[in-house]
C-alpha cells in the first residue's frame, strides 16, 4: 500500500525561498513501528529553519504490513537519531534533534575551549547575503560545521576567527572576535554548527583615498561551502541571558549588533517550537522527539533595531515572522536612518526610538525581571542614556545611579565596538 502526505504548500504560505532538500529512507530497522514498511522522505527546510515542507511516501516492503496510525500517532517510539542523521549526512540540512538543554548557569559557561595557538578548524556550510537589493555594502550569514571538535557555546558569546594567510610582516593574521548569531543548539538544532553575522569592513585610505577592505571580514565574506575556517574561543560572559522563562528582554542594536539578539530570539522561541505548539515543526510532525523539557518562554522581548535603509534590515523576514507568530512575547521597532525622520526633522536613529518609547521602556526597566542589552557601534550608549535619564528624572530617579545598580544586579549589559 502507499500513503502520500503533502505539506510543501506551507512553503509558499510562509514565504520560504531557496529551500534545501534532504532525501533519505527509513525502514523497520530504524523504527520498529514500521515493520513491513519502508519510508522515503523529502524535506524542504527554509534557510531560517522556521518553516518546512515534507513529503512522505510509505510502501510495503514485506508481508506483515503496519497500520498508518503507528507512524502518525504522537505516541510512536522515537527513531534512532544517529542512524537517521547518518542517512542524511550527504546533505547540508540537518534532521531532528533531541530535546533542548536547560540554560546553563554563568559558572558553567564554556570559555576558551580552543586557543590561538591551537584553533579548531571548522568548515563553512553556508554563506548567504543578508543585505537586500539596493542596500548598502554586504553582510553575510555564515554557518560553520563544528561537529568534528568540542566547541560549545551559549547565547551571547563570541568566537575568534583567524583569517588565512599572513600580514605584511609574514606573521599570521590577528584574531578578530565576532558575536555568535546562533542559539547554542545551532541553526539546525543539532548541536553541530555555529553561525556568524559579518559585514565586510571597508573604508578609504587616509593617504590615497582608495577603498581598503578589512582582512578578516573579507576572508569570511568570501568563504565558500567546504572551505576551512580557524576558530578560537568561545569568550564572553557579559551578554548572557538570564535563566528565567518569565524574564523581560530589551534589546537595543544597530547593524551587525543584531547577532547576539538573533541568538537570544532563536533560543527563546525557535528552540522551543514544540512547547509553543508550532504545527509545522518538523521533528514534531514526524514524531521523532519528545516535547522539549525547556520551560516555555512567557516573558516579553522587545528589539529596537537601527539600520541605514530598509534593505539593510538584517533577518527582516524572520523577525517579522516571529512578531506575527508571537505577538504577546516579541515586539519589533525599527529605526531606519535614511528613510525615517525624527521629531526634529533629522534622521531617525535608535536613540530617537528609545526617546519615543521612553515611558514604556522605563516602566519595563524598573521591573526586577527585566534585562537590557545594547550591542552595536561604540558611542550609541550616549543617546540611549540621555533618553532614559530624561524619563527617569520625572520620577525623581538619577539615571546614572540607577544604571549602576542594574549593572551590579547583572541586568544591564553592553557590548559595543
């Protein structure tokens, strides 16, 4: 007998493009419930991995036969993940993953597993442009395979990259740190990858006026799938998320400063899709894993993101998708400097959005379970402090003193460059 289930119509519905395809075969050797059947899967997974389409064909391979319900029911036994992954190893997209781990305590945060004198050599899996047509510059989302080593990390950390080649003195290039853009499970939720958001640095030479390109950022932006990349770290404890499913998270970022915030949001929402009852979560559809043991996130998250133009809104579709699906938990506010005007008629920067929503932000900040994170260009803190100082003073509060106490309580986090 043959049973055909088509879910690929969800691709267009959810705006999936450039989907990858994974094909593999499952038999009764992998799943006892499939005795007498073989199953061919074709899976389409979006680059953001938020939506997917699947096509499943079951055919009799013996004389026993099995009831379709034995495969479709949520009580079916879990497939042996190792064998399933082995069957799909030839494709870059990853399969189902085990239940997410609980958030690590700060004392358990991994630090410098790999050092400059002995870096880990990973492989580039994917290198995709994030800036839309008409945008300024180039910014890439890179995914590295780290399955061959022991590199572990948590949300809010950074890794070091050593570009290939040598400098003008014949010495290896210096390490450059980049904020991790993926949750600790990785973009494929299989604990085997780490992702970066990298903008190619370019500036005019002060003497010649010619454009100079950053060594490490250019190296990363030009990587191709299969290329090696030397990785150190991870490092950093300043930008860690609280271990509280009811926390409020305020994120103020510009440009590639969105990287740690993407890791936060993917951890809070995407890793827990099963607990949040997403009907299109692939592992749940196929009954491969049990519901996540990570508590459902019930807090509020608010991202205020500053960019130059609309095409430069990094991960825009994914962010808007999160806002649509989690309207009670995620809020997105954009400051597009070259397209929007502030109240004085000038360009709209992130500090103007903070001032615009200062009353509401101040109310959130005063709650003991609220954590505020700032990431982006150095100097952006000044305008933010001025806006919050003005609103705090209305309540007779000295902002500098209040901010100092928040830092002591590990509720105010800043990482600028």
